[in-house]
C-alpha cells in the first residue's frame, strides 16, 4: 500500500469523498506501472479530483510529479483522458514513458503521416487509448473536436497551464483557445497543471479556463535538492563557466545566455577549450535546434548553451546544473529555468553570474521589443506591460543582491513561508559570502564621491576616482583633485562596482539613464534622500557583501543534498549501469531516463539486489519494466558484485 504524503496546501478536501476502494486501486496502479511506493505531496488529492470529475488547478514545482496526477486516474477510469501539451517533443517523451510503463498512450500531431493518424484514430474510437496528447492548435480543429465527441471525453488535462495567463512569464496566445472546453464539452472536467504560478497567475488561469468551483492545490515551492549560488560576474564569463562545468564532468547541464550572439560566442569558446557543447536559440534552423535537443535528451551531449527558447520541451530528468550567465528577467522565469535541474529528486546546482548591468540590458531589450511592435511608438498597453516587466526585473535584481537565504526568498515570493533557519544549500547559508567590515564608512565614502563629482558620472569613473587611478581621463576631469580621490585604493575595482550596485538595491544610491544626444544614453549615479541620511550617519543599517576567501584549490562547500545522495552507492556499478542504459536507449530510440532515471540506478547501485523479487522493491521499477529490463540490469549487478566481492542486498 502506498503511503500518501501530507498536503502542503489544499483549498478544499473533496478528495476525502473518493471511495476508499478507488484510492486503494490508485495505489495499486501507481505501484504496478510506475514502481512508486510513496506518493509525493498533493498527488493523491489531485488524482481524486480527476476521479470525481471536479475541475482543478494543481501547482507543483518542476519534478514534483504533476504528470502522474492525470496519468494514474486515466488508467483507473478506463476511458480516454485528453492532455493538451505545447510541444511535440514534450508529448513524445511522455508517450514513450507511458508505453514503457505498460500504458496505452498516443499523440496526434502534424509530423505524422495520414496512415499513422488513421491508425491512431481507429485505436481511439475502439477505446484502446488511455491518454491522448494533442496541441492547443490541433484541439480547436473541427475534425479533432468531432473525434472527441464520438468518444464522449470526460477529462481534459492542460499541461504548462501558466501559458494561458498574460501575467505568466511564458504567455502563449494559442492557449487562450482552451476557454472553449467548458462550452463544447460541458460534462467534462478540466484540470490545469503548472510548476510556476503566483496567486495572480492562478486566479487568471481559473478565469481564463472558466473552471467551476475548482479544487486548488498548491504545493511547496521549495526545491530542497537544489543549491543556489549567486556569483558576481567579473570580466569574461568563460573561466567562471568552466569552473562550474568542471564540478560536473560527464553530467548534464544547461547554460543560459540573454542574447543569441552570446550563445554562439560561448559555445565556440567552450568547444575551443575541449568541451563538447551545443548551441540552441531561435536564430538557428529548426533542424539545428532539433539536433541539439535530441543530442541532449539522448545524453550524447551534456552541455547546452541556450537562450530561454530552450527548456519547455526538455524532459531530461538528470540535469545536474543550470547556469545563468546573466540575470533572468523575473523570479518566475528563474524558478522555471532552475527547476529544470534535478527533476529526478537528486542533488543539482543552480549558479547565476550576476552584474548590476543586467537590469539595464533587460530594460533595453524590453523597450526595443515594445517599440518594434508598434513601429517605434509606445502605446498605453505597452507602457503598462513595461511597468509590470520592470517590476518583475527589479524583484529579480533585489533577490540577487539579497543577504538572506536564497531558498527562503524564493518561497516567500510565491506567498509561502520557509521554516528553516539555515537551508544548507545556498551561498548565503553555506558561508560563501561574508559581510564587509566597515560597510557604513565605505558607503559614506562612495556616496561622498558621487556628491563631489556633482552626480555627473557612472560607476566606472566613480570607482576609478575612489581607487586613485592615475589616468588621463581623471586628470582631464579633475578627479585627482577631489578629497575622495584614492579613499578606497586598497579595494579591487570589481569589489567597488559590486558595492555600488548593492547600495542601489538598498535604495541609498540611484542609477539613471541620461541622454547624451543621438539617442545614446549613459547610466549615471545620482543621490537621493537616503544617500544623505547615510552620509550624515542618520542611517547605519548598511550591509555590503563580498565572496568569502578560499584557499588555493579549495572547492565550494557541498550542500546537504550533495553530501547524502551518494551514501552507500557504488559509483563504478552506477557508471556501468548508466552505460548500459545509454546503449538500450539508443537501440530503442528513446531518452535514457525512459529506461530508468538516475535515482533508480543509484538505488540499484546502493542496494545491489540479488533477485528480480528484490529488484521490484526499488522505486521506479514497475511490472512492465521488471519484465522488460529487470534481468538485463540484474545480470550486471551480479557480475559486478562477483568481480569486486561486494555484498548483495545491502
């Protein structure tokens, strides 16, 4: 019997009305097909909403098991559940996974031949299919609606439901068409699933879909298996990027850049350094993008350098790191993008290389996009959009500069509380940043220099004056004659730049774009009331941070998840099974995680079962996979233990 995990947040408890016999049957189905012996938070109430035919909105973090919430009830109900999914690649991966688990599933899409579509439609009409995957565009076609009426569809599941909301970070106009489901299929229940949705987005999803008295289930937004690090970006990013890749050799990772040109340049530099990296962005051909996506999913390439165009269709569960070379445009985007790491529940690292210039880069991109859309003229709705986008941007920037636990700040943004004093999985809690001694005095010197420069210069020139640099520019402008010249000469220029940005985030310094003719703007430092309060000593709660010093060769501290995930695992056996998995995946033309996820392989390498019966106890091995793959993996376990003298059934 599966033990249900406790709910995190449930706005109704109708799942208690589900017959005990149905819950027992659900447990048996999940164990039989997926080999799962303990449900994650909210999965059982979400499944019961489907069985009862009650509309629902389910918000769970990436890797929280949303798909199981509509897949398991579909098997129990015995009819066809229609799943609306945005990408063909995403549908294919889910269908492959379901078939491997012994469940009848298909996708109808534009890549199929007429013969294939005819065969699939025949199976649907004959009641052989439990899960049917379609895109929003196909769902609104008349022939598709006629087909669904013929089989009297009673359950619709909408994946990536945040795409329907203007307030979401990944709005897709075609998702607005989903509002017709409640009208065209009045007897059907509609269930929306997403990983990232603030309360505003959740309300919008419910309104746009016309959900009737929906069950609202909101899981814990914290991803305890992820470690978050915000690192100051200094100079070229190549060295900083390589240091992260070096920590994760032979492991999958995604590196995000803001612009396509940055993707191409970094990919080229990594290849020159001997790292097999592939690029992905909207400027490449569909064939080139598909090649990168397939290579990454099939584990023939472990490093992808991409814009945010890469991600939604990627279902690889063992991404061990996500690296942002610059700040994302919102906390929602950050949560979604970092959420692609560690979907298997094992440890993963999220590194963000941050600079104060990121805000201005994003603002320029947003302004250009709004202007281009209306031939250079801003409309009222554009200004409203820009104001909302700027608000998201500044919240993201504040998060990057914060001196509090990263896990705590993320959870609070999504309206939840974090009850741990120390997460043990972020740069702040791991002691990788330290407070600067004499922060108030340093702040006063910086602000005083801005004042003496008549608020006419940017960060670079202010830093040069404070460090006492002897350049022609400083002499020409008289910076060497100021009383603040050289006051902070003992500090590195990068430290001074970081601290000025930190003062901006604490709202005691302002950076404004000033026009200098020909449409050129320059960011200039300005003072405000808070600046004078600091200089007069009326405000003293100024905090400045810098990276903690490490001894030469010392590595970053391990998070709690990293220190415990390999306990008892024989790494050589794990690698042998990983290679076997890749071979089998290539033969069957499916992603390796469809065979078994890393979490199952690690558990096999930890327990080292002596029989198929013992192997069946490992999470992730259901009846179908045990019959199909069990003996093959058992043989490699038995052979390895015989050669090494390791005990079985540890």
